[in-house]
């Protein structure tokens, strides 16, 4: 009679039983499908975010932690507003200045003074050695201010006498002022002595004195200043040019004149 050992159905050997808590740990650290190479804990992916301008924490050595740094705040907006304000002020100044000039011009309507030769007397003229000119001329210059509300001051005036392209004589005129719609006269006595003329000019002068029609050019350079009321003044240069025809000496009188004045 063989002995038969009965096994207890409620008894399981210890070597075949695995603790439940060990299985739970293996399941917890088991990588998920499709992400097997990422074994980092989740807390490493989550880093604190810092707002712009907030100081970042430092480690024990006083160094900031490695990682991307936020750029400093830009100041281009303030520079843009400053440039725009400067341009606006600049253009407003130009526009206001133009309006002031336009109003002054419409109120005063300034015009340039005029230079003219009212009279010219050829007292004497002859050629020494056939080409050296000696002449005595008296010029009555007329300066006219055509403005209605503007006074004109003449501070520097030079009058030159030319025969052809040769300067015969020059004379300065004393400064003066001309009120609105006023004409001022200056008597200028001009004398030339031993002025050398070219052969062509010498022959032409001889023919003109024989025909009793001698031509001279009177040129003037004037420094003028217009006074618009009592607060606005501006200066400028004037250039006058007159071509005159006189009779022959000794009592040559003016026959015709043609003048123009420009700035």
C-alpha cells in the first residue's frame, strides 16, 4: 500500500510566489511604448519660467544657471518717438517761417532800387600819342527807391567809367538813404589821365569824336539795405549798367541812355 501525499490547495511554495509590491515597482519604471529611449524622470522636464525683467536665481557660487537667456528690453520705440517729434518741430518751423515771409512780402511788396544816369557831360577828351586817353567827365547819377513802405540805405557805392572794355575812371560815392518813392542824385566828377587804349579802341574813339557821337559805359556796384518797418531788414548787392551817348568835347551833352539794374 503506497503512501499518497495530499497537497494542501491553500499552500503555495514561497519560491514560486512574487511579492505584489515588487511587481508594482517594475510596472512603474517600465518605459512606455514608442518612448523607450527617454528614461528621464518627469520632474526634470519641468523648469520654472521667469518673467521679463525678473532676476533669475543663482547657484551657490554666485553664477546664473546655464540655459537660454532672455534678451534685454529694446529702446527703439523711444528713439522713434524722439525722431518723429524732432521732424515735426522742424517742419512746423519751416512752414511758419514761410508764412511770415509771405505775409511780409504781401504787406510791403519790396522792390529793388533803380540806378540811372540823368546827365553826362564830356568836358574834355583827347588822345595823347594816338592811344593814351585823357578825359574829363561829369556824371549825374540818379538812385530811385520805387517802394511805397520801404526805406533803402546805400552804404557802399562805386561808379566806374568804361570806354569799350577799358576802365577809364572810377569814383566812390558817399552813403545816403532814400525814403519811399524818393529819388536821390549824386554828382560824380571823373577824370582819366594817360589811360592806354587798344589800337582798335583808339581808332574808334577818333571816328566817334569826328562824328560828334561818343559812347561810354557807366557801371555801378552798390551795397543796399531795405528796412521793412522797424524790425525787419535785409541787405543785398545791386549792379547797375548804363550805356550813354554824348556829343563831342568840349561841351558834350547827353544824347541817349540805356540802363538796367539787377541783383
